[in-house]
C-alpha cells in the first residue's frame, strides 16, 4: 500500500478559532488525550468518537472545539496525540499562505517561495510520522479503546492527515476496525487505501478547491467504495471549499462558516445513524 508524501501550501492554510474548550487532557490508552465528556454522562457502555487531528495536532484550539461540539450529542469524544508532542507549529497557519484565496492570487514567484517553505516544514515531519511509524500507534490506541469494557460503538473522524488514517481503520483486515469512519478533506489518500473497505459505513467530505485531492481523485475513490458499500457510503463535495475547511475555515467568512457548520451536521447525522 503506497503512501504519498507530496506536500502543498494548502496543508498549512487556515485560521485559528476563538473559544474556550470544555474538556481536559488525560493520559488514556498510552497517549495524552483531550477528552470531552457528554453532559450528563451516559449510563452503561459509552459510544465513543475519536478525532484524528490534522498536522497541527491536539493543542490547536479549533480541533478541541470541534470535539466539544460532538460531545454535545451525548458521545464521549477523544482527541489523542498521535504525534506525541511533535505537531506542526501553529504559527505556520499565519506565516505560510494564511488563506488559500491569497495563494490563488499570488505571483508565480510568491507561490514558489510558499511551496519551498511548506516543503521545508513538512518534508522532514512527514518522514518522521510516516505510515510505518504512525499506523501501529493509531491501531494500538484503538485496540486498547475497544478492549475497555465501558466502550460501546466507536466512530472515527479524521481531518486532513487524519482523514486517511480514519479510513485505514475501516479496512476489513484492520486489527482495530471501527464501527463508523469519516474523513474530512483527507490527505495522501489513494485508491488502494479504500479497496479493502467493504463493511464499515464511510463518509468523505471534501471541498472542490482542495489542492490536496482533486475532484477526479475523489470520484475514483467514490466509485470503489460505492461498489463495496452501497448505501453505507456518503460522499459530498462542498463548492469552493479549501483544504482544511471543516476545522480551519474562516468563521468570519459567511460561506466558510456555513460550510464548516454543514459538515459538522452531516458528520453528526452519519454517526447517529450507525450508533443507533
């Protein structure tokens, strides 16, 4: 199974959101984890949603706020630090192409500089957190979560880098197979990643202006999954939405705010359908 490592300035675009997270950090299943608990706590087995972050990791306030939103549906939400303290610096959100619309209007020379900066920041990081390192860490966490007697059903929602790993956990032969898998604007996803998914319900959300995955590439993935899953598959493209819109969109922009809220609603409804 191949893993692409081509990087793009859109990997580090976005906006830092405002808000006070409601959860707290604990060490769970061997990793530092942001935990957002439902209120009131559920009785008996607890259905769990695990967020797999983008390259900015678990300390980006945006992702913690998203975790709190999902916890409002009565689920326990976990955001594990699969980078073990080595996330990409949040400052890159502001120093490299703050918004993809700026990138679209940039000169060829400016784009070249942005691409060089992105490569310098992400190239070594992606090598350090390659699949051979990250996949076993992710699988171990989910296996431990599944072994916990208090755990009910498990859904995973992955953003960008995490989107691909969310889908890997849906593969038929995954030792840590989840009950529901969702990918928001996945990065580095290839057709071979989804061919072994024939049982777990899957949803994929992507913007049409996402430079990390073309619409044509998503169409190929959708065709494979549709043949395998039928009506257990949802794929939706968001017009003009950029990479990262589900977690790093500009909430002061009306369209981006609406699309972020829509993908959260779609995700919530999809999980609810299969959690029962």
